[in-house]
C-alpha cells in the first residue's frame, strides 16, 4: 500500500557508518537525511520535519547525550523518536541516562540490519499514524465547526431575540411573568419585580397585590384582559400605569398570550411587561418642544415684522440694506442659540459673528471674560451691536483703514458693562437728531433689558457704554412687541 514517506535523520561523525545505515534502511522506502555532526543535525531539524533520529552516542563536540538534551529542550521536538547507537558496552546506568535524555531505544554495535530496520520501521509507522490521526482529528474539528456554524445560523434569530430580552431585563426595562390560570399561582422574573419597584422577599405575587400597584384609572384594563381571555382571546396588549410603593408612577406596555388545553380552556397565561416611561417622557418633551418652536417662530416673525415696519430710509436701496442687515443679525443670534438648544449664548461669540465682515488688519480689539447671556438678552444685544457696527462702518472708525475700535466688557454684581470705543476715524460731530438705529438701540437696551445706553460723541470717535442686568426676569409680553412699542414711542418723540 502506498504511503507518504517520512524523514529519518542519521547522525554520525563517521561517513562509513552513515553509508552502512543508508544501505540497511534503504529497503524501508523512507527519506534518509544525513548529518555528520550534532550541530549539523540541529540545523536539519530546524528546516525539516523529522520522524525518527538515529544518533551515535560517541561523537566529537556534541555527543549523543548532549544532542538529545538540546533536541528535547525545543518544543517542536519533545516527542520526536530518538534511537541511540553505541559501540561500547551499555550498562543499565547508561541506558537510564539515555532514556532521561529522551532516547526511546538503544541499538548496540555491531548492528543487526534486521533489528535496526524493525525498530526504525516501528517508529516511522507510529509517526505516520500519529500524523494521520492529527489530520483526521483536524477534519473532524472542521466538520464540527461547520456543523456548529450551521446550527448557529439556524438559531441566529432566536439568539438575537433572547439577547435583546436579556439586555432589556438587565437595564430594568423589561420583565416576564407567568400565571397558572387553574391554580392561580404567579411567577415573576427579576425584571418584573424591578419594574414594579418591589422585592421577591417582601412582595407576594397574587391578583390582589398586583392590582394594588396599578394606577386606579387603569385597574379596569386588568379586568378587561381577564374577561377577554375567558371569551376565547388568545393574545392581549395594553398600556397601563403602575404606582410603585415609593410613589413613583411608571408607564408600561403589557403583552400577554394564553395557553389552552385540548378542550380550548385557558390553562396558563404568560406575558412580558416593558417599562416605557422614558418613551412617554420623550413624547411629552417632543410635544413641549413643538409648542416652544411654534412660540419662538412666531416671536421671530413678529420681531422681523417690527424691523420691516419701523425701518426708515430715504431710498429703496438703503431701506433694503438696512432691513437685510437687521434680519441677518437676528438670524445669526438665532443660529448661536439653536446650537445651545436655546440655553443661551456667549457674548464673545455674539460679537465675533457681528464683527466678522469688518475685521480688517487688526482694527478691532476685544477684551472681556466669558459671559453667558440669556436668549432674550442675546437677541436684544445682537441687534444693538449690529446697529453700532453698521454706523461705525458708514460714518465711524470702521469706515477708514486708520480707524480703531476697542470693545471691552466686564461683569460685576450680575451687571454687564460693555464699552464701545472708536478712535482714528473721521472727525465726529454730535448729531442734531437721533437716527433709527440709535433710537432702536436705546429702546431695546433700556425698555427690553432694563439697562442703560450712554453715548459720548467725541471728536476722535464715538464712546458708547451699555449697562445690562444679567438676571432681570422678562415680562409676559414678547421681545418683539416690546421692541416695537419702545421704538414707536421713540419715533413719535423724535418727530414731535
């Protein structure tokens, strides 16, 4: 029978002996590998898979015992068969030493060819059978893995469903229960106890105790479910509230399914309870947010309408530019507020957005701490800053490259003080009358925010000082209405 050849390593320092071993073992039909020293044998072992090693005990440099010890130290060769050939009389002590070094057998000299062949053949066949068993074992493992993969694929959906259930129970959002319809016995799992806020040690599961934990307005749901099952319904689902012993109210959705006997009578009802309190709260927050968005949208539209109605200009182009500028300022502050979920806006961010079109070669210097503004304050200051930047770009320091603008602010006792200091621009003259921008700035800061706005028209440049309380509570009217009312009054005084 054909079989795969194995490698047999012959180690001896005498070429004549190696040749004799080759002649004797040639009949086995295996691959014979020659090494004339212990070191050469080690090199062969590292490169070639060896089944049996035939080694002479007496060799220069590394003798057979030393070579065997080095071979056995390597993890790959700890089970490799080694046969010692000894030309000297071998005592029991020598044999014991050889076995300790890893030898599996001894062959004395002169060598009997039939005996040597028989010994080598046994270990070669053992090596071959071992490799065959390893291959068969690998094939078996491959088949087992393939079969396991098939089973895993066939049960993937079931496993995923169980994982989702386990995760929900672990998170305290789901519980399962079982009710013996005949005996009245209940069984709750850990998740069910957690949802209801009770412990297995102190709470007895029975219809009366369960009903006591239901919200009074939802008790009828339990009675309705029982009636439905008695009428032949096999599945039931409903939302209900529970009142935990600590007083907390939780929303749940319950799903139940009935098991019937051969006569169609219900014998068991099993179900799952899911805590949906967070979902309910999220729905409430979403509804509140929708109402808040509607409210803010109406306010923004009203404020835009006020800007359009109250803006004055001598020609259409100037009017359009003025309206667009104020609307864009309002849009920019709304963007900032939306990024913070309308919690507020930083003053420095507000100023950065307004000065972006005018930041030329270091003409503008900012100095001040981080200040968080309430949404209403941020909207009003954004429009005020827009008017100051617009006027400066038209008539003041930002209208020329030599002009300089310094904006500084500080907070003390919840009062924001902002200074606007222009210099190096055109010669400034005190205006005979206030324009709409100045009037609206005064009206918004003083009427809407309860602050003050002071103007000093110095020849070298405008100096403006704004004082704004940071904790003032807004009244019930909208900011746009106050802006329009205050601006209209200012216009009437100016025209009168």
